[in-house]
């Protein structure tokens, strides 16, 4: 993800869908930014592949 004033990131970030895990929200120390709409479809597609919902 590119850092923009809209998402509030301080630098470009990479989402590694293959390393996704459940985390208790009490362990989250701070929010880094807000995910913009343009990334949601790409993330949904990648999650479906990683979780085996599509071939």
C-alpha cells in the first residue's frame, strides 16, 4: 500500500496475506492507517485463494 494523506500511513506498506493470523485486539498497540477501498477487492481475492475457497 502506498502511503497517502488519505490512509494516514507514514511509509509504504506490504500486506503478506500468506502470513495472516488471528490476533487478540488487546495486543494491537496502535492503528497505522486506514485501508482504502481500492485495496479491498485485491485482499478478498488473495484471502480466498490462500484459504482454499477458490481453485
